[in-house]
C-alpha cells in the first residue's frame, strides 16, 4: 500500500472502534512494521488483548476493511472502477424503482465503456438495460448488442493468434534452423485475420493485429519489419484508447521497451535517447507500473551500454541498479527481471568482472521461473561457463562439472548450433591442458577464427546482436 492509501485506511478504520480502542488500526500498524509476516510475534504483542484469542477472525475482518478502503480510495481513479461502481449504483436505483435516473446513468456508463472498448461490460450494461429498465424489446438495442458481440469475438480470435505465436517464440526463441516453428509461423500469418488491419474491428483488435506482426518480425530478427507495427501500436494507445492508458500503462511501457530495442538494433541512437526520455517522463499511478517502468529503464540502459561497449558506465551504475532490485525484484514481471539479470551479466563479463558475471547468471540459471527466452537462457550458460574458466583455470574438475552441466542443458533444449558447438569444443580443449601457454594461445587464435567464420552464417546473427565474444578473446590474447 502507498502512504496515501495507508493514511486513507486509518481514517476510515476509525469508524470501527471496539470498547474505546481501535484494535484494527493497532493490528494493521503492528503488521505494517514487520519486515516479514510473523504471527507468533503478533500474538505475543497482543497477548493481553481480547481480540488476539481469535486472531484469524480479526485478520480476516481487517483484510475486508482494507479492501473496502482501497475500493473507496480508488473510486473514479480508473474508468473501469468507475464503470463498476456505476453498475452497482444502477442496481440500487432499480431496486428503488428510480428508472429515469437509472436510464440516465446507464447511458453515461455505456459511453464510458465504449471509450475503453470494454465489450464484456457493455454486454452486461445492455442486459441490465433490456431486462430491467427497458422491458419492451428494442431492436436498436439488440443490434448494438450484436455488434459488440461481433467485436468481442473478433478480438478473441486475434488474442488466440497472438498467444500461439508468443508461446512458440518464448519456447523456441529466434529461428536458427529452418525446421523450427516455420510451419506454425506460416499458418499464423496465413490466417484471414492477418490479411489487413481492416479485418480488426476495434482498436484493441488492431493492437493485437500489429502485435502479431511485430512478434513475427522479432522472431525472424527483422527489426525494420517490426518497427512500423510497434509505432502503429503506440499510435493506437495515444489516439484511440487514451482513457484506458492510465490503467493499462504496463502495456504502453512494453511497447516503448520494444521500440527501444528496435532503436538499438537499427543504430538509431538519437531516437533511442528520445524514447527513453518518453519512458522516464511517464507518470504511472500504480505501484506495479512504476516498478515496471524503472525495470525497463535499467534494462534498456544496460542494453545500450552493452551495445556501445561502455561497460565501465554499466559498472558505475550497477550498485544503484542492485539496490533497486533488492527492493523491488518480487514485484517485477519474471521475464523482465531475468532479462535485466542477463544484461547485467553481459556487462560484468565484458568488464572482465567474472565473479559478478557468475553471480548474475546464476540468478537466471537457478531461478524457478524459466520465462527468459530460450536464446538468452542458453547464452547466459555459455558466458557463465567462460567466466568459470577465467576463475577456475587449473582446477579442471570444477570446470568439467560446469561444462557437462552446460552441455546437457543445451542438448536437452536442442540448442547446439555452430556458435554453441564452437564454445563448448573450445572450453573442453582448454580444460585438457593449461600449462603450455603457447598451445593455449594457439587455441585462442583458432577459436577467434572459428567465431569470425560463424559470424557470416545468417542464422547465427542473433548471437552477435547480444554481444561480441571476440572482445573477450582479444582480452585473453593480450594477456599472453
């Protein structure tokens, strides 16, 4: 809860007093100061209080008081909550038989629901209007209801296409083999819904149409192809759904995130700075959106540092970023949290801070959620392996264990492509012999040539957009 929400709750809770003492505020304040919920500490603190004998009942009532307070606090702060409150008021007016007032409120509420394209609520409002307020059948009302149902069905079909594509993208990553996902991708793009944006019957459906196009382009690493679709989505939010934007700010932030990625990949540095300032200037009202905004900001900033090889700047800002993560990581969407870990790991690796590299990549490898896309999951393990080589040179038993673990993971995921095979073979050869520096130097030269050759393979381009491993090879060669 925010400070304002807590203050409002305490004001409201003063209405609920037991024997001259507000036990609910006492219980709320005791829980509030705990770093981690501790029921035993609460029972000890209130052992002389009557309500502590039925603490679970008191907690449940406190929970309902907090929810009621938050509902009142956020009344009319979002259009959706305002609409829901209006529906409750319409029901009251109906029971009082104040039908003129009910009709008036229904009409204004329908206008609000149309502005945010909440088709489910519109159906509910039409039902209320038809069943209770306008008891006589109304052909115009039925036509409006039919049109809303048509738009809702159209939107659901686009959402199914988008979900199917996203599941494929997250599971299989960038297409680095012709066979991977190609048939599914073709079928999605062949859908009649994807023939033209005009097939989308609402602004929300048009968002999904462009999301599918952008995701498909991203899956092929086609940033030029993705850019028009992402810009169109930004335009739809700003022009067609501005009233919904405050309560769906996370969607808009996600669009800016994708736009910033495109700016970096297309070397549009000036536009990148413009868009990251747009991101920073946003004023989300939800705590979760504020955290998400800052997460995307840090992630894109480190993405920029890594692309431009300004690893020293990344190191200088790392403690600030770490403090943010310590406070907020439980609230950050998992795939964005893991993505930020990935960027921090890359910065640490190419700044030759190999202990920090292992720390960041282990947060990905050991995380219970695997929402980071499969490409970055694999790359994190490969760089982690190289960092272990740096730290555990001469301790082959430990390095062999990490090598086997990395190999088994890549094999299980069917992700051993030319780059992965080159790194695995290289580290395996180094672990066999570490005393002859001349031979070791030759192995690094051979590895550098191998990597340079792989760079020309079209399907391997995803690797070199994330980082350039030759920078590390050159660092190692300079030490011989």
